C-alpha cells in the first residue's frame, strides 16, 4: 500500500505516515528553528564582543551594530541574504533574542572612569600598590589602608538606547556634566570598615 493510500484509508496525515515509514516518528529534532543567517560561532563572537564593549563603556546603538556587521560581511565576502550585504532590523531583533540581549538606557560615567578600565593601567596600579604597601610596612595593618572614591550622578543621562545583556545591569556611557549633579564620596579601609 502506498503512503498516500494508507493516509486516505486510515484518515491519518500523509506526513505522519511517511515519518513512520522512514523511522522519523518520535525522534526529537536537533534543530531549534530556522538556521542563523551568519554561522552560529560568528554570532556568538559578535554577541560576546557587544557585552564586553558595554562593560567597558563603549556602547553601540542598533544602527552601529547593523553597520559593523554589514562591513564584516563585505570584508569577509560572506554569502548572506542581506540586501546590499547589510542586515536589517528584523535580523537584529532575531539576533538579540537568540543571544539574550536587550535594549537599555545608558547611565552616565565620566571619561576618566571609562579610561581607567584599561587592563594595562589596572595591572600597573596593583603592581605599584603592592610595592608601596611593602615599602611602608602595611602588609599586616589593613586598618591603615584606605580607598576613597568620589562619584557624580548626573540627572541627564544620554537618550540613545543601546544593546545589553538581558537581566544584567544598565549600560554606562560617557557624558558631559549636566545641570544638576549629586556627588558621593565613599571611603573604605582594607579591613572592611566604611
């Protein structure tokens, strides 16, 4: 009996009969929807790069992301269904959903604070700190070591929405001082006293 005849005689969908005959019935699918436009490992690298940039205060808007991905596609001569090799907003929405990204309003951060995220500056700082603590004999005296930090909260953060990880803290952006700021000075000893 043909699959078509069996489907008609037993009132079963034709696809179900064919799946039974070919041994596909009851097998779990290994795919999760339509395949990604760009290779999955490439999309993961782009998503990781966006999250890293956000953590260091170098945010990207939706337009920036679409432009950079388009440049990457052209420079690597990738075959994609993008119009003029540039992805559109529907690709970005799907990309953000796949990689758990969302749009955030950025918070203000001063230029000096953003520039201090450089790992070479941080490494050098801790080497100098270790040397200074040793010279002053403060290794066993944490109550005499203090860290002070002054921060300013501007009341006019940037209005551009930027990409960020879903469920993660807000993105920070560099901005000029606003009309209204609140300054906070926090001091903590290495022993934990505030």
